[in-house]
C-alpha cells in the first residue's frame, strides 16, 4: 500500500495460525518508524524524541500495543535491536540491550513483547523470549522456535510449533489457558523445549522442571 493511503498499514502476519495483534488505523505514516507521530489527543504534538544510540540502518516489523505504544526492530551495525515508541512521551528507546532476530507479538496489556532471539549454541538456532517494557526480568518462553500470541480477552495463549520440511511434519498450534491475572501460563523455567511441554501445559500440569 502506498504513501498517503487512508487505510491501515501493517505487516501481514506470515504465520496464519497465530492471531495477529490488531494494529491501529492511520497511526504510522510513510517514513522511518522512529520518526513517526502517534496521535495522543494533544494539540501541537511534537515529533518523537530520538534516543537511538546512533542512526539505525533500517527499521521494520512495526507492532502496536493495545495502549498505543509502537514496537519495532532497528538494525545497528548489522545487529538487530528492539525499540519502543511510547505514545504518551513520544520518545524512542531501546527495550533491551540484547540483540534480537525479530519481534513477534505484544501482550494484551502492552507490557510484554514476544521476540525471537538467536541461540547459536543450540541445534534449533532460535529461541523465543518475552521482554518487558516496564523493566521486569525477561522470560524465556521457548528453547526452540515457536510463535506466541493471545486471545483478544487475554485468557488464552496461542503457542505454535512450526513443522519441518525435513521430516515432513505439519505445524501445530496449542491453546493454553492463563490462570488468574497472569500474562503467561506456568511455563517450564527453561522455556518450552518440545511438544510434550505444551501437552503438559494444556492439561494443566505443573510448569516446573
């Protein structure tokens, strides 16, 4: 979709089995994500204040949180990082100093960003971590590649394990209930490592190792 369009613009979800985070219409115009202005209802709104450590080489994969914050990936010296453009402060800040592969989704309350990371020492090469936008300790969600999202009411987590063409396996998606006011189910401390872990979660088994 080109510049100047009045329709919503966002990157399509490549993993159709995972419900995508619903973006806000007309919130990001064409140009650099770090220079976007997010409407917050105030008059004479100023452009976002830049606090990127240095000029990023590229900015992509924008994901809106329910509170209006914008998360995106920025590349610096061939390394990717996760950034947040806060809708209330109009400031761009790095969410974590850890390098990432790409962001996936944002929790219903907008405080956790599910992100793929590199695991060069592991056979799977990629894992999935949730980073906090409010300073909480990060959570290892999967020690393998998985895709995580939530139901609209936040009561269920969708966890998708992709299939492998090598073994002709089909991908599988699990619907895991979330108890109480938690954001995530009771995950194993080291993260999900197999389909067996998901089966335990789905049946309500303890998430401890």
